[in-house]
């Protein structure tokens, strides 16, 4: 073996920005993450040309998966045209040659911050969620070594206590986003700050989900057909946001997760959070061809 | 202005191989096609100087060494184990690394050449499987018994069973019932 046999010819950049050794490390950890659903796997989290906390974890997973035949959709709070989403999507397509799309049905990789698309994702699709805080126990146990031991022992009593205290103090569970959820009956994960509305979409889904926190250097996964059960008490059923009766002021769709917009003189207007779903609905109303796929929620009820 | 590197052949091969391995483990029992047959492409896809490798064949050992991985004779210290045959490997594999409840990711990845579609019939269930799936693999009941002892979830090892270009994944989260 010589030094030359261990190296490659010089190149200005690597395909897909990450170098080969970064990708191999991510691949190894992604396989382990699939094998132990919901368990946080440490990884090195390399530098990418973006500040930590802006989606670097999701970006690294996407850059590992992407190839010139991929079709990439990136959303930020449901919108494809936010600055963060548009910049990430353009960066991915520039360094990989993958095509960009806004359509959930056409995407092979959906990278997302804070939302799961409303249209049902299929069995060849990968959802990559950007995670700011991967540790569901952080609020009850700031010491990460102790928290790791609690995961090892499946010691989640303090999380139940938090939920119980919310019920006692406020009369209902106040946890809005990042609702702690039991994966495969063993590990509690935070499903990233997706609203309660989106957590059932991960349960027994057809698609593969990766959740990656670049700043915290951990990734975890939810494979297809895996149980994801929000922590609830048997006499207090899990409730999603009351958005079933709201109607989008621009596209007139109803029964989906909405953004609330304050209006002059008080009160609120609502717009559908999954912006491309709204765009498709408007196109359909105008008579243009736009196919809306099957959605997870129908008439405001979850029915997968 | 970005200088965009076009994907070179090793990159495309590793990307396609990983996609097959990823979906194989995400859907246990489902057969996926890799771009090329054999274990060498899997070594190139996953292994580098951060890994320790056990292999039962000199060619694979040399291939793993060329990635700068530590090639070891001790199954118990390898995080990636490549076998050209699973027959009679039970006693050797009893020492396979299974990680700990604290660090389940320390569990080994076992990549083995196993014929699909003949041998022992098994039924799989668990994450990635819609209900149950039955398939036939040339893996002995003794091996599955050993796996059941070693894989005390979340501890355990993850298997990638290769037949030509096809790969079937069986992660530690899968329950295997010998029929």
C-alpha cells in the first residue's frame, strides 16, 4: 500500500459538496439509525456553507442521498419560497445537479423545517427533517450523559410528569410542537418542531424519515411501517390543533394546517401552511391542470 | 461562482449502493438491486479509516485494508464483518459486537453472501414490515437462534444478506420467526 493508492487526484470540490469520508460516516450512521428507530446516533456533522442551526443536519443527510436523478423539494414552515428553503434547494441542485421541485408528489427527497407535507408521501420518498433540539429529555434533564442513560433505561417518567403538570396547571397539554413520541415502543424521540397535526403522519407511514440535528451532531430515523405514538394518558386522548374548520383565504381549501395571520382591527385570517397545496388548489380553481394527491387529512380528520 | 464537480464513477457507485442498502434495511425482507454484485462495493460505500473490519476471505481483507481500515482477525473487535459464507459461522459470530443500551450504534454490521429464495423459510415482523413477510434464505436455524440471543433490542447487530446484485437487510429491530 502506498500513499498514492489511498488518495484521489486533486479536485476543486467534491460532488455534492461533502467529501467522500463525510458521506461514508453519514451512511454508516444512517444505517444504524434505521436499525434502531428513534434512537439518537452521534455523528461528526461537518461544515457546510450555512450557519449551524439553519438546517445543516438535514442538509448533510440530503447531500449524502442526492444524485443527479434526484428531485428535491425543500420547505420551511410548509412554504417552498421562504428564503431559507429556496437557498437550501438552490444550493443542493447546484452542487449535485439534482432537479428542483415544489411538488410533494414529484420529489424523491423532501427536506423540511417544521412541517410534514399534507399530501401522503409514497414508499420511495425520503423525508429529511431539520432538528434544532434532538433531545426530548433536555427540558427535564440538562445533563446529556444522564439523559443518555435515561434513554438506555427507557426511563421516561419525567416526560409523563411534564405532561401531567401541564394538565394540572392549564387543564390541557400545552406542548404545541416537538411533541415527545414513542418510536417502536422503545425510544422516545422529539419529532422536530412539527405541530401536533403532523405527528400522526409519521406513524406507520410508507416513506422513510430521517431527522438530523447538525448543531447537536445527532441523527435518528423513522423507517416505514414503524409505530410512532405520542405520549398521552389513556383518559386524555391525543389532540391535534383545531384547524379542521378553518378555510384558507386565498385558495379556499379547508381542513388542513393553517397559518394564522393577524388582521387590522383584530381577529385573524388563515392561509394554508402547505403553500404548494394552496397553489395547486388555486390552479385547479382556475381550470389549469394540477393534481392534488391523496392527503393524510380528509375533511379535517386524520385518515391514513 | 461555484465549481460543480460532476459525479465520478466511484461516487455514483457508492451512492447507488448505499441507496440499495438503506432501503433494504428500511424494508426488511425486501430485495434491492445494487449496481454491482459482491461485497467489494459495499466495502467502498461504508468503510474507511475509522472502521475495523473482519473478513473471511483474503481478497476482501486486502480490499478493506486498501480503504485504510483496521483489518482484524478478531470478530469481537470489528464493527464491520464481511463473510462469503454464513455456514458454520455461528461459533465465530457469537463474539459479534452488539453495542450497549447506552450506545446501540456500536453494534456491528454483518454483511454476508447468502442465497435468497432457498433454504430455511422465515417470517419477519417489526419496523419496516407491513404486518409480516415470509421469505426463504439459506441461513440455518442455529444462526437465527444465536441472533435471537445476541439481539436484545436495542442491542444487537444488523445484517445485509447479499446474493449477486440483490441485497436483503435484516436490522436488529426485526423479529425473525423460523418456520
